[in-house]
C-alpha cells in the first residue's frame, strides 16, 4: 500500500549523495531536478532544496547528526513547510527518527513515485499493477517497523504486541499480493493471446519509447489521430495504447504508446510493469523519443538504452527522434 501519510502542502527537498558516488556534478543537478519534479508531479509545492553529502550513512538518521540539527534549525523557522522529501531511500526506523527529530512528515522519492502511479492508474489493469507494486514496497519495509511498535509485556517465550502486529500485517499483505498476482497473471495471459493474434496478422508494430514526459503521447496522437491523454507531467501514461494507421507504401501499421522510463525506477514498479514494457521487444521498429530541451537528455538516452537491453530489445531497429528541436536554436 502507498504511504498513508497525507501528502500535501509545501515541502523541503533534500538531495543526498554519498561521497563515494560516481555521479559527477552535472548528474547531481539532474538528481535534484528530478526529485523536485517528482514532488511537484505528486501535487506538492517545493519550498526549497538542500544538497547533502554523506560519507558514511549512520544507523540512526542515515545522514549525520550535525546535518540533522542544521536542517532542524531551517525547519523551525519555516512553519509553512509541512514535509521533507528525501531523494534517497532510507529504512523505516531512520525515517521515523527523522520525523521525531524534525517534527515533520518525512517522505522518500520512491514513496512519491508510488503515489503518482496510484493517482494516475485509471484502468483495471493499471490499478492492479500499482496496488501490487505498493504492497510489495510496503512489505519490504515492514521489518524495520517492528522495533517502532510497542513491546509492553513481552518476556521470555512471549511476543510483544509490536511483533504480533507486524506479523499480522505481513500475513495480510502476503495474502493480498497472492490474490492480485493471480489476477495479473490472467491479464498477462490475455495480453499474450492478443499479441499472438496480432503477430498472426503480420501487421508491423512500431513502439514509441522514451523517458517520462518526453512527449511520447503527443507524437502517438500525431501519428495515429488518437486522443490519448496528454499533459506535461511525469507518468501521464501508465497503460500502453495501440492504434492502427494506414501508411502509404507500407500498408497498415500498429503504433504503441508505452510507459515512460525513469532513472532509478523503484524495483517494485519495474517488476509490476515488466510484462507491459517487455512487449517492446516484439516490435518491428522502435521510435526512441528524446526531449532535446532537457539538460539531461544524454542521461535519458543512457537510461533508455539500458532498459531496452534489460528487456531484450537491444537488437530491434531504432529511429531516434529529437523532440522540441524548434525550442533549441543551437541544435
């Protein structure tokens, strides 16, 4: 499940980088920009950003005590800041400790991404995938929450209420995961049948891929005359759409709009949407869309290339299309 914290109001974004990280300065700027955009896409107002380097993560707060106190001084004078967003995933106990110290709700970038997917999922399939991803994310973080629960009355050979509560939550989540996984398996089987029918018709498939918010749906609408939802925000498209169009000298062609890629996509969401993304490897042609106005377009290209390799689509013929060239005079 997605975090039950109320995600609203102004937030302070903290971008954390480890000193041993291979990221160069420009890539750190990309991390900051993406975290801010994710916060805004989830409906938050970004008050300010703070960059922190962590030489060695601490067990209590992940970041050093001095930085924790420094952020506390900043927050104490800004009552309008309701929450703090961290660019890096931390343990549930570290998250709780920071909330206790700062007296503010603390959210991670992955939590916000899950929340965005949950808000954008409109189809039955999309809702199942997003809920399944959220449950797996929550399940992975349950162990760290056990110590946060009361253990009053626990003794030798007994279990405190905290341990009992976490075990009950674990069973409940596992049962729900099993039920949703079965539903998703049936959906994937229908998808496989539809794919087999399409392939038997010998109609070429062109998949439009790219980084999130690169303009894939806009291009898809222009090529097919469709009216797929378009908005300048991250993950506007969660459910792949396929439309047929007659192309002179080629005949009928199927065009597919796909889910946008993202650097450091949460594994839970990547696994949930894998069957959808893997259909790209069956395409006859890939149109790889790059937003040339984005300062990090070169990193986006690397993410797209890596993702296509992961799903076995690296050998599918590709056409690289640079979007928004008219907005870049020097291109």
